[in-house]
């Protein structure tokens, strides 16, 4: 009997600095998706791309963001390791929180799992996703029926609760 359960694995993509090899942030993020594909990750679909103000507000450049739905044969921690490997390969250097970056790949939701995380382990769902328009809007484009695994809140309710100062524009 065929397994008809569809996995629901979502990652967020973001960048706000020109990449020395790939150029504009969107091109770098598209190249990162290609690299994930070369590593065996199937990209099911990608949301529309958005231009978003930094959160928290700052004078750094605006971001380009999207969300991708994946099909994988990995556990959540192994996927997180793959995402970090791709970030490293693309020159990501982790400095202070919310710093400008060449690339950011975040594991948002892994089949609705809830996990506390820890060193090298995924925190699921992503601990700050519900307060970020740059995550919720593209996620809603892909999965309008999505519910937060921990709280059960609908994506529409989460979007409605966002502060009005989070500016997001579809590219």
C-alpha cells in the first residue's frame, strides 16, 4: 500500500548583503536552493519572493525572503546540519544576533514536530517564527492551512497579530 502522508517540511530563506560570487541576495538564495538540491533535498515549491525591512528595525539593508517546502529523507537534526553546511559554504559568518548576512537558512517546521533543540539539534518549530512577517507571509502563500505545532494557532491568526511596523513587499 502506498504511503499517502505528505511531509510538511518548511525552511525560511533570507539575505540582505551582496554575495561575492552570486551577487544580489535573491540570486544567492536561489543558488543555495540549487545546492540543497545537489545534496539530495527535493525542493517541492518556493513561495513568492519578498523584500522586507530588518527585524528589529535598523539601518541595515532590507532583506530578500522566501519560504521553501522540502521533501527529504533526513531527520530534522540532519536537515539542520545540511542547512548550516550550505550557509558555511556560502560564506555565512555568525556574529551578533540579527546582523546583516549573506545567507540565512532556517528550519521552520518539520512535519509538525516539537523539539527543544540544543547544540547541533533543531528547535521545532522555529522559536521566533510566529512574530515575523517575513516568515509567516511566504509560509501562508505555500500552506494557507498551516497551524503552529505548539500553539495550534492558524497562520491567518498569527499574521493578524503581527505588529504593523513589519514592512513586507512582494517582489
